[in-house]
C-alpha cells in the first residue's frame, strides 16, 4: 500500500531524515518507535505532503505522491491525526466530524460514514452537541481519530495518539486504535508507549537520529534486548 525508498528530508540545511525506507501493507498496523528528535513525526508529515523530500520516493497504491500537495494526498486516501489531535475546540463534536468530510467524495458518503463512526464510537453520538473543548482528553483523541475516518481514508497516520494523556486514558486510546485496526484500516503509527503499541502492531521500525536502525515483526521487537532496555523498560 505504502512504500518509501531512500527518503532524505531537510529543514533548511539541517538533515532530518537519512535514506529512510519503509513499507505498509494493506490492512497492516506498523509502528515507528524511537526517541524524541529521531525524525518520526517528520516522516509522517512528509508522507502527508506537509514537507517535501530532498530525494527519495513515496509510493501509495502504486502512484508516486512525493511532491504532491497535501490536499491531493488526502484525496488519494491518506489521513493524518497529528499529535495532540488539533480539534476545533469551539465547534461541537458533530461539527468537527463534518469538517473531516470536506472532500467531495466523502461529502457524498457523509451520512453512512457518520453512522459507521457512531457505531464504532457510540459516545461521540451521545456527545455530538457538546463543544469539543469540554471533552476529556481521551474523548478528544477519540474525536480526532474519528474525524480522520470521515474522509474515508485507506491509510491512517497516527502521531503519538497517547501523548499527554493520563495512564488510565492511554489504555482507552489504544482500545480505540484496536477497534479501527479490526475494521481493516491500514495504520502507520508513531508512539512513545512502545509496549502497548507493539502489542497492536504487525511490524515495527526503530528510528534513531533520522535513520531506520531496525525493521521486524512484532515479536522480534519484543524479544530484542536493546528495545526492551531502551524503550520498554525491562
């Protein structure tokens, strides 16, 4: 579904990504782990078209997307949930969901998509008239994920979905991710909570200093002594 080859990304003259290669298969959940500053969020923003690579290729469903504007990439079926969710705080839950269906194709499917969202996240139906800023942290993250689904994507990019949340809320957020995984969406997720993220993943990548240092299936990461010591705390 998604294939990245030899990606190099710069901020001015500072290089943030070095020869990064990565792939996501249809229906697969892939996580990218690593320390702050490793380039994980930069990778997602480059896939989304917010940053332009200096070199390398990004192919989605057989078509090159590196160099396309962000709105074209969303139209092709990639949706990103940024770190912190970035809701419209003074709009209601329903109004935030409507914003997610602004694409022409998703507007045509607005009613059935909204019905599916409410089936997946019933509490959003209960809170649809509530202003987003009054939701709990976990509910705001749920709404941010649900809003991304309103564009009817094929691939969802999740940037630190548990960031800044209380431990008990983190478990709920991972349950939301597990629910959308079960519906068949492909997911590429950046996450600091490595233990919980690995248990949801099919494969994983370790990024450090802008480079991919390890790629493997979930169990290879769970069994790796360095991963366990540096990122899981075992």
